[in-house]
C-alpha cells in the first residue's frame, strides 16, 4: 500500500498557541511539508481546491509546480480539483504544464465539490447540473490528453474544432483519479473511463464505502479494463506521536477546532447559496478517532491503517495532518515519525 500526504489549506488560529500563519506562510508550509514528505517516504501529495471560504488553497497546479521544483519522485495530485466548475480546456493545459515541468508526475483527482454549494453560485453555475457538468468535463480532459486535433461538442462550453492543447503532458496520458464513493454516478464514471477511485473516507464510517468499492471493481471489469489496473484510495485525518496519550492531547484541540470551523464554513456556504444547510457529520473527538480518524502511537496508527486496508482493499492511503493551525515543529515531527515507523510497517499490505 502506498501512503500519500493530503493537505486542503485551512487557515486557522492555533487553539493551543493562539498563533496564526499569514496566507504566504501557509502556502510556504504546504511546499515544505511536501518536500519533507518525499524525504520521509510518502509517494504522493494531494492538494485541495476551494473557493469563497477559508480553505485558502485555490490554485493547486501553481503550488504543485512549486513542489515539483523541490522534489524528484513525489507524485503530484489533488484532493480534489473542481472539474465541474472549471473550464476543462484550462484544466488540461494547467495540469499538463505541471506534468511537463515535473517529468511526468501528475495524477490529478477530480471531484464535484458540492459540499460547499456557494462555489456553484459564485461561478454562475447551477448545482443541479453538477453531475452532468462533471462527467462532461472529465471526459473532455481525458480526450485532450489522449488525442490531438480534437473535434468536440458538449453542453456546457463552446465546441472545439480540431484543437490540440499545449503543452502536451509528459505522460500519455496522466492517470486520473475520481473523488467519489457516495454517488453511484461518480463510481460508474471512474470505472467507465478507466480512472482510479478515491473514497471520501474522512467522515461517516469506513464500512459505508464497501458497496462503492465492490461496484467500482465490478463495473471496471464490465467495461473491459484489466482488473489488475484498478486502483482504490482512501483518506484519513491523521496524527501520530511516540506516546498515544501525547498524540491525542496535542491533536484533540486542533482537530476539534478544525471540525467546528468546517461545519461553520459549510453553513455559511449554504446560506450564501440560498440552499438548505447540509448535514455535517460532526462528532466528538473520541467518536471520530474510533471510527474514521486515526490518532495515536506508531503501533496504534499502523493497526488502524491495516483495518482500513482490510475493510476496503485500498491501494493508496492519503494522510491529512496539517489541519487546525498545527505549527511547523509538531507537524514536521509527525511527518518524520510517520516516515520512520509507520510507512515501512504498512508498505507490505
């Protein structure tokens, strides 16, 4: 099993120290933690994309390009790129540029991003058409990377007449992940197009995603793809320290602070969009760390990661450590401990 780093770019006061990074410092932290992650044995980094809320990371290909210049093996991904909201031609161009600069290390994950509904209002789009917009966009990106002189006509952007996007990606084509597992449409789209599936396993329960994994593998085979090439990933809110009690004491206030703010951002986004407020599955720290979040000593987190692998048969596990105002020294120490004692223990799963 491969282990990757996930970062969404929340900008919050640290509830322990009261300090707050500037936006420039937070972006620099994202680059530095990715550089350290590669040195610690992580195989990939996935950066989120958000707009109109205090996840301040809105341009992942720009930050991935900065990371690419400081790394040599780290795979460059997203968590997720908002393919339903962006022009697929620009998506193809932007990520192909990062692929060219990095020597062929891009593997973006695309998602619909409906958790914060105002993103559709803000871009002048109808959220009710998100599924259709998303499928059309991903299919066109894949064509633009696989083909030259593409002639195409769809529903949500002007037609193309013998268009070849530049630069051409170094990979032919870059692998694509689809972020999904709650919606059957996203699972079926991933299987039909031969894309990898990234499950949103940070909320709910791991077992709720088992039907999505089974359907993905069934549909993958039904569409004639080699079963050996199907890939399934999962993501976890995560923290580790030498001592279990110390890990929980350090992480609990920051994780709770993060969850409270995300719930507030979702409420704000729903109100701005004039939508019913979504049900954010917010639970107490103890419940979260016994269901989907992973926190403890190296031995504890290795055991929990093994449980997730056993339940869902995942190939890639993304770990998100940097939420809630976590300062550099504690964040980087956790990354180093993960590299020293966690990644080697789960590599054979």
